[in-house]
């Protein structure tokens, strides 16, 4: 155990994982200072940031499994900017991990971010979405943070911020788009609240918040309730039945760059990533829970395809097809 702790505390390893999260968030906050009339400059800068983080992602892909505590970095930041000292035992909460599934997901996050930013340089016009590149980079950094977080509270922090950026990337210039933005925020916020209940139950049952330290069979009412509470958060983020209705509305009313970033790619990736964590790490689903997953997956496929058949707006039609694809993924995990 001491040898493992020595390995993961190496500065180079720590910097790799920390800067992958911190660079996009810091760059996004910095872009708040640049007026939107310099959108092209902001876009090129954002594209450069995505290339840097993409390089870090590819470098991490060939490395071994690692867990890193961020308490040193957090202590420096809080002391420098807030003037407060963190407690000594924060390492158990500020822990990130890079295993095979994390590496796979962040590679695709980096790929999608680069492609969408490249498209946005030509697509985004001045004022289409206020501070678009700022919220894009914050979304990118928090997506890395959610995938790499080992502690469930740290994961929930990044997950919650992504709900805010999802809301901010809809312009809300007319009544319809404003209603879609509010509907999205309410659904995501409500599912996050239910997730908090599930995480609290996990902590009460196991005494731990580390994803790598929890493995519960779904053989009693408490574990089944916690399992379903976390599934609701995963299903809402990915856009599975019956929490899917925000996805086609978002695809219809948000600019193509925003809908391509979130419901079509990152939100779906993160929702399915969390589903993978739930079904392979946090819980050992029993026969009835596997049947439940299969039922939700098949229902999502059929419902979304049937709804797509009656759509006349092509963006909403594509939104329903995105929901249908989530059904196939859930069915795969059920099998």
C-alpha cells in the first residue's frame, strides 16, 4: 500500500490529471474578460486549449491505473484566493482516478470537443450564445472532472456544474427556448437531488464515498432504492425513458453547436459512463435489476423511434434518434 501511495504522489502524474481539469476551467473563466465581439479570437483560443487537453488525454491513455489526491492543489488555491486553510483530511474527498473506462471516455470527450469547436468557428455568429466559448471550456473541464472523480461528492460537484452550463448554452431569446432552458434545468436539477439521496444511502450503508471501495449487491430494499436513485440521475443525463423529453426539445431550440456538444455527445457520454460505474463498480445488479435495465432500454428504443416517426422538425427528429441510441446502450448493460 505504501509503494502504491509513493507511485501516485509523483508530481508529474499529479500534474497530468489536475491540469486536464484545471486548464479548461481556468481558460473559460479567463474568457469572461474578453468581449463577445472578439468571438473568433475566443474560438481559436478555445480550440488551442482543447488541443492541449487532448494531448494530455492521449498521454494518459498509455499510462497505468492511477489515483491522485488533489488536497495539495486545493489547499494552495484556497489559501491564495480565499485566505482559508482546508482540513488535513480532505484527501479522501479530493481524489481522482484514471482507470481504463475513465481513459476511454475522456478520449472521446476530447475528440468531440475538438470537432465541435472546429465547427463552431464557422457556425457561431456574434451574440448567438452569450459567452459560448466560456461555457464550452467550463463544460469541458467539468466533464473531465466528473469522469476522473473517484469520490462521489467530488463527482456530484462537477456533475451539478454541468447542469448549469447546459442551461447557459441555450440563448433563451424567445418564449419557446426559454421554456426549454427552464425545463432542462428543472429535470436535471430534480434528478441530481434524487442522486444526492442515493449517494447518502450509499454512505450510510458502506461508510465510504469512494467508487472503487463500494460494491453492493441489490438484494434488499435499501440497496435497490440507492441503485434506482443513482440510475435516475444517469438516465436523465443520458436522455433515457421516461426522463428523455428535454433532449429533443433542447436539440430543437438550442443552436446546433450547443446541442451537438451536450445532449448529442457529452451528456450522453457522461450518463452512460455513470451507468457503467453503477452497474459494474458501485452495485452488483441482481436478476430483477437486470430485467429492469432491459425493460427501460427496450422501452426507450421503441418509444423514441415511434416519436421520431411523427416529427416534422428535423432537429427534433434527430433528438429522438439520440434518445433511441441511449436505449441500445442501456440494453447492452442489462445484457
